[in-house]
């Protein structure tokens, strides 16, 4: 999965207004916020390469 995310990120940045498929979001959030709750899941009926999501609540450190 990660290989395809790295391959497709240049295209995604163009069509997704700078969105990166291969950013380590969990690490970025934990470095900037005090994480109170964080869920990780795949969206239903979405290809896994683009459907891995985070949902959570955090406060600024």
C-alpha cells in the first residue's frame, strides 16, 4: 500500500490541492496536539489506497 501511496502522491498533490497520500498523519498530529481521542479506519466502498482515515479530538499543546 505504501509503495502505491508514494507513487501516486505527486498526482494527488496536483488534483487534491496539495494533499499527500503518504504523510504520517498520526505523527504530525501527535507532535502538534495533545491527542484526546484518535480513531483509525478505512472508509467503506473506497479503495484502501485513499480510504485510510483518522478521526479524533485534540487540543493545542
